[in-house]
C-alpha cells in the first residue's frame, strides 16, 4: 500500500486525537459521579432524627383501622408524620390544628400519618382520642417503638414534613403553632 499525503497526516495526527479522547474520557469519569451524587438525596441513618434533604428510613406499620401503611408507598404525595401520644398535653393542643389542616389540604394530596407508640399507650385510649379529635387520617401504631427509636424521636409531639419526592423538607420537635404548621405545609404542598 502506498502512503498518500492524507494517510501520512492522519498517522501523525492519530496520537494527538487519541490523547485528546483519553483526556475527555478521564474528565467525564471524574465529573459524572460527582454530578450524579449531588442530585441524589442521602438516606437517613437509624438512630438519628431525619435531616432536611434526606430520605427518611422506610417503615411499614399497622393502622388503627386494621390496615397497614408503608412510607415509601406514599412517594408522590406530600406527607406529614406526627409522633404523638394520648397522655401528651402539647399533643392534645396541637391535634386540632393537624385535623383542620388535613381537612383543608387532603384534596391537594396531603397525607398525615399520626404515629402513636403502643409500647407507652393503650388501644382503648387511642380509639377514644381519635374519636374525640375526629382524626380521619391514618393513625399508625408503632407497636414495639421501633420507628420512634430508629428515627430518634426524643420529644412529643414531633413532626416531619416530607416532600412528594420523598425528601424531608422540615423537622419540628415540639408543639406547632397554627402559623408554624401553615409555613411547614407550604414547603411540601403543591402550589396553585
């Protein structure tokens, strides 16, 4: 085969072209993992209160109504998780606000999971409380206190506000005022 001027130039340029491609591939390998990890939310760790921007630990618990609810199945909906107890004074003051906001916003997809630790409460008292406050959202039973421990719930009431994408928007330990509840719900409810 005869070397033409075009082939000769290509042979000379080939190492330069291959070097350029190798550099581009190297840069892509360095940048792509960082870009993908920046877009992915971190998972919360067991034994720690979920943090803003994290995906909380999943759970599946029985409801007072006899069904079950799994947190990850609620992805796509704004979710308010409220840890409470029948004997908790601040919970009694806060519950009417939660019921009111749920009734106003359930048409916008709001889900409320009211989690009571049965290890420190009893079912008869829970049923009376639910009837008294007309709680029509999911009342969830943490029968062995596992979720409360995994989520490091140290005070009642405690509320975790979760966006439809499954990430935590806000965490509130202690009783919510009406204004605080409205502000936190704005973080998770669809606009419009």
